[in-house]
C-alpha cells in the first residue's frame, strides 16, 4: 500500500489493521463532557503530510504486511510490532534525530468513537507523565496527530512477568521477593503522588534485560485529586484474578491498600505459578469475586514446599480480606521481603536462562522418616492451637466473630479477638490468687 493511499484511508476510517489477539478483561472509563472535544477532533482533523526521511535515515521495512511498519509519526519511525491488547497496538519505533528506541501505543481505530476508551487512553498518558521512578515506565510524548491518538513511552527490552512465568517452571524465592520489592517501591512512589493503579498483575509488569522490574499500563489509574479523576460509578475496574474485595464493590473510592492486595495476589502467582483462585471452581466472574471476598486461597505449600515462614506471613497480611488489616504502605512490604531477596539473579532470569532454585531449598530430598516427623509436628502444633483457642473461648478470654463479606454481607472469615472483659477477669483472678499465695493461704487436699 502506498503512502498516499494510506493517508487517504486514515481519515476515512477504512484502514484495515490486524485484529487484536488478546484482551485484558478490563472495563473502560466514563469520559467527562469536557473531553468530548477530543472525539470530535478525530473526524475534523486533517492528516498532515510529513516530510519524508532523508535517504541516509531510512530503514528496512520489517513485516511489510503491517501498514505502520516503515511509516513515520512526527519524528518517530515505526520499525517493529510488539503486541496488541483490547485498547491498542504497541510498536517499537526510533526517534529519527535522537536515534533512540521508544515504544508507541496507538489506540485501535474502532475505538475512536468510544469516548470511554479515549478517556482511558488519555488517563494512561497523564498518569505516566506525572510519575518519575526507575520502576515505572516513563511517558515522553503523546497526543493527537492527524487522525491518530498515540502515546510514546520509554522502550523496555524484556518480557512481561506473565511470559516469564509461562516459560519457567518455578522462580526462586530470592527472585520472587526481589520482583515484589521493586514493584512495591514503584507503588510507594505512586502512593506518594496520590495515585492508585487498580490493575496490578504479572502482565502489567515488565522484566528488563538488566533485571529491572517496570510497572506499566496506567489506564485504570486514579488520582486522589486533580483533573485526571473521571466518573466511574457502576463500573468494575481491574482484573478479577487479582482484584481486591472492596474494589469489586466500589472501584471509585479504593486506596493504595487495594493495590497492596493485588500485589499480594501477584506474589502468590509468582510463588505457585497460578492466581490465588483458579480452576473449575472459579470459572465465572461472580465465583471469583465471591472467592476474593469470602474464601481463603489454597495454601502455598500445596504447590511449593519450604517457603520461608516470614514470606508466607507477608503474603497473608497483603491478602487480608479486611483492608484495615493489610499493610498501609507499600514500603512496609519492601522492609518485610528485602532480606529474602538476597542472591536474586533477575538479569539471568530476563535473559531466558533457567535459574536454579538455591535459596531456602534443601540440598537433597528429605527421607520418609523426616517427612513423617514434619507432618506429625504440624498436626500436633495445629491441634494444640485449636485446643488452646477453644479453652480461651470457653473462659471468655477470646471472642469469636465472623467478618462480613464486602459484597454480600453474609458471614465470611472467622476472626478471634481478645475480650477486654475476659482479659480483665483473668487478671483480677490472677491477682487474687497471687495475693492469697503471698499471705500464706493454702488449700490442702487429703
């Protein structure tokens, strides 16, 4: 297809691009009335003829079946198609004068009339431009050129964590903790800027060739204040496999603790290879939402043995159903997991090498006797805890209550809390017994 023919078809809306192959399952946002001008400008804006590249700067057309390969947009020449999603197509391009690789995201042509998707595209640009952190993909340009909405970001050579999980059997504990620590550092910076990501998941994290984790896809980001906040009433925002319970009920008023829950689901996925609630029992959106609200995920030990107890404790705190019981700041996650990230080899992992599990792994398979002893110890400990908890409830020292589901209001997780009255009674009884003993009072049984 010639350049002149392509320019004629762009404003007419007849250009036939390759269809999307994937969808991220997320919902778009509602565009405010003041943003409708952008949609109207799409039909009214003429296509601007660009100055052709000098012969010395032209590059071979790789994959000539894609109409964008070899073309230019402002100062960017498209060189390689990287991937597609529900919202748009992503290319690797080169800035002609700076001789620098960038990534360019183009909004799908069939979405230009959908003001919700235009608003989400603009939201991603605003969020990317506002944040400046080594673990967040930076935006450097964007806008409306002719009939094309585009966003230019830094180019990160590497692959998504979803692809890393797909290609590797299992990640080491050190690598998993290092990945989560970098992602938590990015969320801490976003939190300090008043932003909530609302779509944390492995496919929205890139692992660069140097072993650096990059957070991307800020299309669902919400700022606590400013013009980037859009109306979202009645919409479920995010991806169900990694969505916090309160986010399913009210996406508009969630805070950083929703991102912490999603990051906990990501940690679970990196440890086990699957999301917390997967399989035939959770094959519908409603079943997944109810599971996040009411059910505990399968124990990590069912899929991965010998995970350090502090890592499991951190995971449990991140995935608490009650947001008030979770970490309040992502920086606390970094503090908890940083000691277990020692020895991480993310650069080797990004290079496609199968990194052997070394941290916290036994040197040899335990004997049957040792496995039986470990199993008996777990049974005895769990049984002793159940007996002690029951006795404390009987004497009134502990109170049992069931946490209501954020979605249905039905009783959910059972919690045990110290009873103030029971504790006071026990202390008074202990003080009386101590007083009587010190005064020489004795009871003899014959």
